[in-house]
C-alpha cells in the first residue's frame, strides 16, 4: 500500500508540471517543442489516478 502523503506529493508535482509546460503559440515555454513529453507524462500520471479517491495529507504528529 502506498503512503498517502507520497501519493499526494506526486499528484501535486504532476499538476505543476502540466501548468509549467502549458503550451503557448510557440509550444512549450520550457522544452520549446509543440509535443512536450514532460506535459504528456504528467497528464498520463494524473489520468491514471483520476478514479482514485483523493489522498489525504498525513502530517507527522510529534
């Protein structure tokens, strides 16, 4: 079973990749291509987890 905090962190990272690599008229502002692999990979990751229940944030209780 996956650690919910790790799953949550991975989902946040994937969402940030999509926004950072969102294409403009000239393609991806970071990769400088129209078919950005970073955005496509992040989108696939989010699509795979779309049916999952949201992962709660688990904080250390020290």
